[in-house]
DNA sequence: TGACTGGCATCAAGTCCTTGATATGGGTCA
DNA sequence: TGACCCATATCAAGGACTTGATGCCAGTCA
């Protein structure tokens, strides 16, 4: 039996997808110690930021935006609620749904975290310059649009 | 006590780092069902691809490249070895170090996976065009270089 | 009105990965 | 040669997340 020809190109690991993966991994690693300093995990930080920007978000929608399951969100929210950073409120009409809000303490913690993590974002935009930073966002949007067609 | 001014800009979630995160999440989600079809997790696929491109890699170095701990690699390798996809060989001089290689079966599985996942990569490069795809890689390299200065 | 459908939340069990600690072997330097 | 240091690999325990199953509630349709 002869071996089939190798369909994997030499530069497989240099393709866009892997560059994207490496860049995101590097970014997450860079953020991690800054967040640890204020007592947050990267997951908690993402959750707080999303609730800050979209107050009243429910757990299921939050899970979709963060790329994790509803259950994972619920576990995290329970911890953050115990720590006094977020608050669950009943949806005015759908009693079964909970809306999430930041407490004052949660707001302060998020701001402290942003002061640290924001400097990392600044490093990126400084290195790119405003035009290229915008260009990068556009390119990433194009990538996401291309992947959305997959469904 | 007066509330401190909000230092978090409105567009916090539109910054480059979050765009990067969302794009990578979307990509991983898109790859996942394709890999499941050939019985691989995204972690396994990444590992196989790296061992294919860099034959003889050891576990610790692999962990650094994948962004996971050495132990996680060891657990995964044990499973892949039991499945007959990878092979541990003793380093010729350092008896304590193991070099990793793909078996023929591992090579076949990786090729099957690449046939599925490669089409997703193609979607991206088709949507961008060759120049913009290269540009995106360059921009991501710039981002990683900027983050490397952090240390 | 009552049955059906769909989305949200929670409980339970299992998987994957992490941190911490330990053993082993090679390289360096006195 | 021997002591020290560093890197790899493994064992153990804990944490975070996943899938699967269940309950609950609002909206829809006959």
C-alpha cells in the first residue's frame, strides 16, 4: 500500500488561523497577571466588562457572547454575586429570567482592572498606530463574516 | 462619597484585543464540528499538527507553543499514544526527555482532519484575498511583538 | 382554554486542565 | 569528581468547564 500524498502544506502553521490563535493566546497570557493583581480571572473580567457595557444581560446571552456554556456563566455569576460584584434581578415580565447588573463594588473592581489591562491594549494600539489598528479591526471583522457563512 | 469618574471608555469592547478574542473564538467554534467528525478535539488537532511540522518535539516545548502546561500535554499524549496516533521515543542523549513523532495512523488522521479544517482556512483567505491575508498576518505579528516587550 | 413549543436556569456527573510537589538526568563550575 | 542548578517528566489534588437531564415560564396555535 503506497502512502497517499501529503495534503498538508509546509506552511500549515503559518496560515491566518494559527497566527490568530497565537496572537490571542499571547494576549490572554499578557492580561492574566495584571488581572490576578486585582483578584480577577480572565473569565471574570470578560464577564464584568460585558455586563458593564450591556447592563441587564441574561446568563444565556452572556454565555453566547463569551463563548462558554450557560452553566459556566451561572457558576461564575454565583461566585461574583457572593463576592458582591454583580447582582441578579428578576426580569420585569419573564420571572424565569435574571438580568445581571454590576454593583458599585463591581464597578470599582472593573475600573481597577481596566487601569491595568488598558495599558496592554495601549501597547498594541501604540505599536500599530491608529490607521493600522482600525485596519486590523476591519480585517478581523471580515474574518468573522467569512466564518459566519459557515452555518 | 462621590463616585469616581468612569475611566472605562464606551468602546472598550470594540478595542483590538476584544476583536481578536471574538475572532479567535469564532474560528475555534467553526473548526470544532469539523474535527469532531474525525474524532479529534481542537487540542488534539493542534498537538498533532505541531508534531507533524516539528517532529521530535518534547512535551515541555510543545506545552509552551500550545499555551498549556506540560502536564496537560502529557495527559493528552498518553491518550493519543493509546489511540496509536503518536509515539514517544527516548532522546538519543538525554534519556530523561521524550521525543514525539506521528505514527502512520496519526499522519492519516491528521490529513483527514486537515481536509475538513483546511476548507475553513480557505474561506478566510478567499474572503481576504492574498494581499490582505498577508497583511493580517503581519499585523498579528506586530501585536505579538508589542506584547513580547511586556516581559 | 388547553396543549405544544422554545428559551432560560439549575442540578448532576464527567472531562480537561491547572497548580503544587517530587523524581530523575544532563550541564556547569569549583 | 562531586555539588549545584536547571529542565523534563510524572504523580496528586483541586478547579473550571462541559454535556446531559430536568423544571419552569412565556408565547403560539388549534
